[in-house]
């Protein structure tokens, strides 16, 4: 999921030239990493972070 979200974020940013705030909304309590990074020869090539919201953890009135 983090790589796919990175790709979607990059495509939207390139097309519209606007900042993109990446968020994943889960309907269950399933958690995922909230970052993705890629390093090559001690150089960080990509460092990508996003927010994750689990609807199952929120009070029902808040959504």
C-alpha cells in the first residue's frame, strides 16, 4: 500500500502542480506502515510518509 499511495501522490502532484496530503482511510482496525523509504549506497532516494485513519477506532459521531 505505501508504494501505491506514493505513486498516486506523485501522479497527482505532477499533473496539478499542487501539494497533496496523502491519507489512507481504513474501515477496520488493520494497521499498516505509515511510511516508505528507499536507500541506495547510503543515500536516501525516497522518504515518503502519509496519515492513516482507522474508522473503527473513531467514535461514530465523529464521521
